[in-house]
C-alpha cells in the first residue's frame, strides 16, 4: 500500500513516468492505479484526443507500440492504457525495444493481472529502468482484517471485530470483492458509522447466526445442539454454504488449535500472530483449547481430512451434504 501511495503522490507532484507496468495476483491495486491515471493525468478537454484504452485480447504488441509512438494533440502528453494485458503474455517480450526508448510524451499503462514478469529478464529490467514496475501481491488472510479497518478509517467508518471477521471469512482475500461490499454499506450508512454484524446480515446477505464462523464457535464450545442446528441450516441452504468451504474452514480451525497446543510462548500477541487471527477472538480459541486436548485435536485433523476429500466428491458415493456435515460433527464430538 505504501508503494501505491508513493506512485500516486509522484503523479500528483508531476513526476509522471512514460511506462507503468502493473502486474500481480491482486487485481485491486492494479485497477486503482490505472483508474487514477485514467482520471487524473489528462484534463477532461484533453482526454477526447489523447486518451486511448486498449484490451489485450484485441491488440498486438505492435498495435500498442504504434499507438504509444503517436504524438499528443494540443496537449503535453497522451495516455494509453492496456487493460487485460495478461492476454499478451506470450508476446509481451516484444515490448522490450519500446521500453528501451519510450516516448516521453506518452504514458503507457499495462494492467497485467494474475501474472508477473520474470524480474531477471531484460524486458522487466528495461521497464523498471525507464518506468515503473509494480507488483500487486495477494494479502494473507490474517492481513485482510487490518486492510478493511484502514480502508474504512480513510472514509470515516469503523467496523466491529466480529463483522470484520465475517467479511474475511466469507469473501476471503479478494480485495476487489470486499471493497465492493464495503461500498454498498457506505451508500446506506452515514459517515462516522460503525459497521456491525447486523449491517452485514441485512445488506450483504451473510447470516450472523448461521455461518461457518458461528459453527466453529459452537464446535469450540462443544455446544453440540448449536453445532447440529447450524449444520442443518447449511444442509437446507447448500448454495449459500458450500460443503467444500465449510469442511475446509473447520479443518483449518483444528489445524490452528494444533499449532496453539504446540506453542511454548502463549502470550496473546504471539498466539494471534502465529495463528493469524484477530486477538479479539483468542478467547474462543482458549475455550476450544481446554475442550480439545492435543491428542484429540490430532485425531480430529486426521478424520477431517477424510471428510474434506468426500466433500470434493472423492469416494463419497454422492452422499448428500446433510450426511457429510453430520459425519463431520460426529467425528469431532466423539
């Protein structure tokens, strides 16, 4: 994020490079940077003649170079943005000669999503020497919660820890998807609001009572009635609660417990860091630690591997989701 801010601040200060090669697994910052360049580098009057958007599937590198070598009309520079540039991955090396001597009056932007260039290659070195090569990396799951808080704080919102965890639990590490959902809430809620689990349930569609987060808590508490009730709800709503996701997240919970049992340093800050969880939820792990001795956790992890395989259709003979969920809970509680 610091690198993104530096690129934006440099552009604001007029330090604009002739090439921006934006690449990597996380598309969110690639889109944000290209949108910023598209919106801010040229004035509205200049954009008509001097801003071009191309798509990788529709053009060749030769087409891009030809466009980039044009002179701007009645403006200091032109902007050429190549979206979905990863579709040109087989021929991207051909940009090498242009990268060696780019047009100073052109701002050429590549949106090269879900892939990266080999940093040892000459083309990558030339792009970095005469422009900017930015790699947008996926955040780890334990980093996404802090990212959500920073984004909301920048827009004068806050979020309760449980609501934050629900977003991460159900949307994973896809920042674009998370940001879209946050923007929905910002339309509804006035600035200064604190986002709660209720807001998420009402406006995004995750049940605050029947979700994997609550299932794991019920399992950790050894609250069998609650766990089976949630599992039955999942079985009745399989599209909203895919069995593969459920078994995977319950499995990861017990893997975390196994790590917790093995820690010598059980200082809360260290535990939260090693397990990759928000310190707010450590009390749930502390309860589970008491309810499931290390030997039992090891047995559960082994059993859940089998259930996880069956949930993916291997050797399960097309068992219904309800049966798989009950089998999973039976192996945990017995």
